[in-house]
């Protein structure tokens, strides 16, 4: 057989498979096939010409393989991928698709499709260690998303193994494990940590910069463990809070508000918050809620002069929240503050 004839035969792999009808592997070996070739041919014959509930797909696969001139080794290569599909239908769908794919693209298409078919894994807490022949080892730990993100951040990526172990085992050069407890007020700018996803019944959901979705409470707890009192303020939305309270601001709210405005929020006034009052931007009697978004620190004087009632004649202007910030709205026709 000349080369030309050989190549012509090669391109009709599925027809060669068809010729195995009624033959067994030993029959093929008697005809001169190697043990491996015989086994492969019989295997392919069972797939392409054996009984299956998916006769339509079987026919499509044969036609497509013929059209693309897939040789025996390509058909065999295709099976190395279809083996990894879950279930007979998915296996057939993948086989038909790969038979319909030009030989040089089979691998790329198969990998992409298998990746798409992969069922999302159910993760649970665990730890794994793999030792490598060169003396290194890989430690894989699955745990709380926030803790893991925190732990990951502490790794020095120039020397990840060394820095990680130093922290874990408390070797020299690591930061002290227990931080000094100080009671300070910290203002947490939400945007530095993530994005407000949605408000839920009694908290806010925040997508952190590491992609983990947490509640506002968790975020504060994480970001500020041991830091004392915290308030979360969004640059876009002002103090982030969803709690409904009664007429008077709670201690927690006062704390948050004082963090946002350590002094009276009226322009130019420096009276400290602890000597002031908490003012409803939309008055309580007009339906304004006692939540942080509707409250602001004002000194007694400015609380008194603020034009609370939108229906009353304007006098000194009023404070309002706009884009997350407290601004002073002058009375109509007036340009002077104070
Ligand atoms: Zn004031």
C-alpha cells in the first residue's frame, strides 16, 4: 500500500471502524492488528455501531466524523474526553460536538466544554497537605471566606511560604499574634472594604473587595476586631444602617453619628458632638425615621434654628443629606450661612 493510499485510509477512520462489524479483537489480531489496536477498534465499533438508546446522536456523530475526515487516532482522542462527561446523554452530546469539530480544534473545544459541564463543587472546611519531590509542600486550607481572605492578605507574596509559616508558627519576623486592645472610634468607609449589595431586613449585605458577601455586622466585626467602636459610612449613601428605632437615637446610633460628625454638622460650628443633640433631618412628626441616615449631630443652638418644618416660613435654612453627605440648604433667596 502506497503512502497516498495509506493517508486516504487514515481519513476515513469511522469507515474503518464500521468494517469491524461481526469481528472480535482476536479476529483483528489474526488479521495482523496489534493487541492494542484491536482493542481500540472493537471499543470504537461498540460506540459508533453498537446498540444505544441515542441512535440519532450516533448517526450524527458518524456523519460528522466522516465529514471532518477524522482518523482513528482522532476518534480515540475524542473518547479520552467523552469518558470524563457525566451521564450517557452528556457523553453523546460531547461526542457529536467533537466529531463535528475539525481535528486540530478537538482538544480546545473538549476542554472548554468539560469545564462548562463541571458541577460546582460543594466546599466544606478541610485541610490538605501535598508533599513535593523537591522538598516543598502545598498546604490547602478551606475555611470561612473572610478568615481565609484575611489570612491570604497577611502573606508576603515575595516569600509566601516563609511569611505564612512565620505567622502561623510565630517565628521571628512575624507581627505579634495578639494586638493591643485600644478603644477608639473608627470610621469604616464602606467603599474601602466593598460594595453595598442590598439591604436586608435588619442589616446590609456587602460584597467585600475580595468577592465575599457578608453582612454589615460581619464586616464591622472583621474589619475592626479589637478596634473598639465602629461605624460604617458609605461615601455614596451616608451612614449605612437599616435599623428602625424609636423616637430617640440609641447609644449605637449616637456612636455612629458622632463618628460621622465629631462636631455639630452646621457649617462653621465646632461644638463637640457629645454636647449636642441628634437631629432628625426629616422630622419625626413628618414620618422621618430614627435611623442613622435620617440623623445628624447638631449643637443645641443649631438644632433650634434649623428650619425643621418644610411648610413653615424659611428662616435659617436646614440640613439635609445629599449623596451621603450632610449639606446645609440655605433658605430660599438667602446666601449667608450661620
Ligand atoms: Zn452648631
